[in-house]
C-alpha cells in the first residue's frame, strides 16, 4: 500500500513517508538487542529500504518512458557496439537503435550515422532505464 501511495505522489516524498514507518519499527525491534545484532539488523534494514526505493524508481521510470513509445525523438549518437547505436535524446534519456548494415549502408540506403550526429528515432519500446527504436531520418546539425 505504501508503494502504491508513493507511486501516486512521486519519488520526492519517499523519505518523508517511509522514514516514520521504518523508525517506529526499528525502535521496537532494537530495544532488546546487543550491539552486534543491531549492526546486522541495521544492514538488513538498509538493504530492505534500498530495495523498496529501487522498485519504486523502476516503476516510475517505466511509466515516464512508456509515454515516449510511438514518438519520434531527436538523438545524439554517442557510440556503437555489436550493431547497436547508443545515444541520448534531448531529455538525456538513453536510446538504443539497432543498426541494419549492408554494404556500408545503414537502413534504407542511408549512410551510417557517425558520433556526434543527430538522428531522428521512432521509439518502439521503453524500459525503466532506456528507450529502443528505429531510425526515422537524419537531422541536419
């Protein structure tokens, strides 16, 4: 229920909402423990909090990136590895574009994009951490 509430309110309220819940539980649980047990519990508690926040961030990132599916984004080419171009859109989101190479040409007879070139990419898939798409056209720099 807390995660659903936070997803609705946004990630900026994570600390304000989660801290009182964890603090009350922590005070009850640590009252009768020795120092070593407290350190172990603190580490487990930190890991648990981190996992909650990471799950929330993944959910929020997926929702935000899903809105971009079907749009055309201007992407600055930063590199290529294993036939996949990588770059960033104007919102600094990571974008992957699969290269279709054939006789030195890239998709539909266009020349291969170079580092620093701006290309238009139609977004076809979104994850929490990146976008994937196909080249739409070359943009004049």
